[in-house]
C-alpha cells in the first residue's frame, strides 16, 4: 500500500485541477478562507471517492439498499482507504435517534437488560419466577374454564425468513393449521412468506371446550405446545383474545406469564418494546405545514415520556429500569455501573457487556460530553456535540486502516477541552487510520502532522493550494492568509472603547435543566458573549428560557419556556430574533436568492426589460417553480431523476433545457447580455458588479458580501449549504429589515465555518447592528469574538450537574481577572500577553 494519498487534477466545485499529496496514517488539517474549496477536497473528493470505491465491492443486491455517491471530478486518486465521514450535517433529526443509539451504548444496555435483568410484574410489582406445567394448566382453567379455546404452540416470534421447511415439517407430522402473522392458514396450501419481513408462526395443536370430559385431551395439548415451542403456550378464546403462558416466567401473585427477555423488548424502535400509545416517541404527534409528522410538547399519558411498554419498564437492574439508567449523565452512569454486582453465570455475561459500555462512556467523557445523558435526542444536539458523539462511536468501534474525514470537530468545544479532542484524534491516528480534518481552530492547526492551505480567496478566487507541508513550512508561505494570522501579522483588534449598557434585561430564578436558580443580567444596547464549558447551561439560559419567554410575550407563540420566575426590563425591547444554523430550506428549489428575496427583485427587473414588456411577461414568468417560464420536461429542476434498481439513482441533466431550468422563450430575455439562468449561476460577487445600479439588489448583495458569502452562487441549492453559511444568510435577511433600534438578536456560534479573516468581517456586521441601538447576545467559544464583545456572562464552572452557575460577568478585562473562570484564564493570554492570533486560542 502507498504511504500517501495522491490526488491528481481535482476539479470538484471550485477546485482548480489541483494535485495534492497527503501522508497516510497522519493527522492532516485542511484550512483556508471560507469558500476556498476545503469541503470540496475533503468531503466531495476524498470521502466521496473512498466511499464509492468501497461500495462498488458490494454485491448488486446489497448496493440497492445504499444511497450511492457519484464519481467526483478528479483524474485519479491513489492510496485511498475506505472512508468514513464525521460531519455536522449527517446527524439524524429523527426523534427516534438519541445519544444512546448514535453511540451504540443503548444497544449494549438492551443486551445487558435482556441477559441479566430481573422481571417484576407490572400489575402487582412482584418479582417474576418460573412455573411448572401443572401451574400453567391450573391458570388456563381458572381464567378460561367452560370456554371454547384454541391451543397453539408459538414456534417463531418476530423473526425474518421464508420458513418453507419448518412449515413442511409440521405438515408431515400431521398438523393441519397454523396461525401466521395473526391469520389462520391451512398447512396444505402454498404459503409464501416475505424473506425480509418479521413473522410470527403458531402451530394449532387442538381446539376444544375446557370442561371435565376434555381434561386429558387439554393436558396433552398443553404438553405438546410446551414441547414444540420450548416452554410456551398461546391460548385464543372465543373472541380471538390472546393469553400467553410460559413454563419459564410467571408472576407468583397474579399468575401472569412473561416471555423470555430479548434485546428488542427494550427498543423503542421495535413494536416489541415501544409504547403502543406513542409508538416509542415519548411525546404525542401532530402534522406540520409540510404534512410531516412532528412531535408536540405533550408527554405521552401512557408511558410518561419513557417510550417503552410497561412490561419492559418493569425489568430492573440494581433498582433502575433501562429508561432510568439512561437518564443519568455520563459521569453518574459510570459511577452506577461500577456499583452493580452480579453473581455466578450472570457475572461472566455482564462483565463483557459492561466493558464495551465503559469504553464508550470514557471516550464521551474525554470529548467533553460528560454532561449528556443517553436519552437526549439527536435533534436537540448542536452540530459540534453531534459530531463528537459520532466520533465517540467511531473510536469505540476500534476500526483500522480507515480514512476519517471530519468537519470542524472543535465547534461548541471550550478551549479547555480542545487538548482532549486533539489527543483523541491522535489516538485514532495511532490505531492505524488516516485523519483529514477541515478546521479553522489555531490550536488544532498547530497540532497537525501535515497542513494543506487552500485559497487565496473564496469561490472562484479560491480552489488553489496556497501552502502545504508541516507547520514550519506553511508559516513561511508569504501569500497564505492563514499563515499571516498564525504569524501574528494580522489579527482581530481589541476595541479601543467598550460600549456602555443602556439598560438591563434580567432573567429571575432560572432553574431549567442544570441551572441553579440563578438571576442573570443581560445588558442592552451592547454586544454580549455568553461563555462557559460545554454543558454549562448556555443554550438552556439563552434559548430555552430567554428566547422562548420573549416569543411567548411578543408573539403569543405556543412554546413552553424553561423554568424561571420572570423577566424584568422588557420595556426596552420590542422584538426578538434568533439567527440559528438550521437549513434555509428543505428542497433544492430553495436557494440564497429565494431566501433573501434577491430573486423577487431580479424577476421584477427582468419583467421590466424591453423584450419582456413587448412579450407581456410578468415577474412570474421568470420563476422556475411555476408553469409558464420554466422547462416543463424537468419542471424547473434542471435535472431528471432516473431510478436504477440495482445502481444508485441517476440524475441526468434535462436534455430539453440543458440544466438551465427555463424554456428557450424565457432564456431569450436578457439584462446586460445575461439571462435569468446566468444570474442564478453567478456568485454574489459577480452579480454585485452587474446589479449595483439597483438600490434594493445592491443592498442585499452587499450584505451577503459583508458576512463573507461573496463566493456563494445565487442559485446554490439549500441542502448544499453548511450550517454556518445558512446562519449568515439568515443574518443578512435580518440586516436588510427596518430597524426599530430595540431588537434583541440571539446567535449561537456564528463563527462556525469561518476563517480568521471572515471572523473580522462578521464582527463588523454585528457591530453595525449594535450601533443602531440593538442588542446582540452571542453564545461563543471563539476568543477573538469574546474579546471583541462589550460584556461577558460566563457560566460554569463545569458541565452538567457541576455547572449552571454564573462564574463571572463584566467586560472582557474584568472577566479575565476571575481566577475560577476557565474563559477568564484564556482571555488573559489573548488580552495581555500579545497573543492575537487563533480562533479559539
């Protein structure tokens, strides 16, 4: 195998046919300005090709179940391994996805409960024990005496397969009928079962009336059922109601029988374990505007949010059921597992499972995630948390010879925890894997074995290799923007004067999640950073309490704010705006031009051209979403999807419009020699030069440039945008609105995906909002942003239960003097020791 990965003539997106050589089994950092082609090289070229080659080895049958990737635009790649991508966009927003399922710790817990859990009767709370054949016969006679019943042997329960031979075996032994998936079938008929579906098969032993004359026949039927099913009897009464009895597990108090435990009994994603009322979601559901099922805030009245059937919740290990154990945070769970005691055979079984669980929990602790519990939903995690949880699952799986591609794993991580993350990445490397990380964080860049710096600019001005090699080699590069910041020649300056608060917004008695009944004062008319280690309570305070309370107050929104006593100082603000990182649209038809309403102005502009007026074209003619102007062959999508059953779905360029989305009559209308499709293909920077004569378009395009998005194409599909890009597009929409000077803006890590140089641009934009009299509150770990703010509220001192207190508050200079504040310690270096560089210190 080659000792390096050789990429020749990579031209994906804006890459300029570059040649790159990356050492294998090393920690490689790809850096450069936002939009310079980092993700195009790391994810769309290296990962896509590594994944594609691996999948090509699979059979045609296996490939049909996997969404496959198209070949990237690259001449050749040598020395590539199977690739795994750990990015921020692929975390599931499915409410069934939890920290426990993503890390696979919950799967091991299910196995633990199935093997060594103790069953308690859900009806009377008594410990369940095994019962004899005579006890089963007495229980059936007691409950169903005098009735006509069917006695069945449950031979298959919830297993996939076709079962031809099994059914034939019972037919030859003289059995006439079987109940298959709830329906009685004759064994003489041809029974075809779907191979990939789960089935229940119960063989009919006898049908009789339970009275004294049939006692011997009844006993014989029960004996036969116990023999065939290895200890189980299923009885159906006149109304086809099911009664299950087991030789193994019976409640000594009420006589109720229980089936042997299996891991699926503890899965909220399986009908065998999930609560029947909420189907394992824990909350009630409703339909949203897109017709999709969405969770409400109403807890399921049957399982009370615990997701499982009451039978599953009645199984305990050390006084806790599986939901209660999963509700403990990582530190508490590790402590609890240490105290568990098992005897004999159980000890041998439990030790192997517990070892796997502990390894994964320790990795989560290393990654600064000890404040999370296993029941936390995937959708509620930040991008950084989600990525580190997937990283924990990867480290726990102990794979070798893999190419891992990561996207800014330091997001959402306090400077204090960066060292741990770097140590873990090196551990993954030392196990024999190649690590490629797209990163802007200085500490991580300085820890790399090899650096590739792309640039020099963004979009079409990027896509070149500006510098590559070790840190020392990259530092010598004169035209590298990254190197200029690393050498300290460029830096984000500390403001000469801090703005004074114009009033205060006070949250009283905040005690949601881990907040310790605190009063927090937010200054108005200034820029405030809310800081603290991961899990200290920042998002809970700013979003779950402050934002939701203001939504309820100003807009009567149906949201439930986190627990607090009240807000003071509301008379000084009249609007609240949250600028988050959620996608700006769900479909490829949504793009930066439609979201910022540039497209509306552009269509109006085209409708006023002499050609359009002569033909009577209105603005609607220039939309690719409605009949009239769009190409009807592809309905304005530009591509057509062709389903290939054993191969990936192929998207082919529409042969009628050539991928332009519009019909030729619409494309005949031009402005400054360009048609509407040309404008959608342009970057913001290119469009600005052609459209700056129009005030509305100039203002909107200028705002996109100011937040560092000049490289984006106006028609770039929304699903292709990163979280940071989506957030900055939303920010421009807010900036273009009329200002009352009393708006409160909330931002969560707006520097995600930003290079040193772009951070400076973003800070100028946010400063502009404050100059108009508005208030900006930012949750941030980035020291360059924190030192630029007028005021800091630092939560901590640790994450989880050890957090939730205000450790320090005041100007950056004041917080830097607080010894017990981790943020203060790192701020001191930036403010006083002349260390200007570094996104996160």
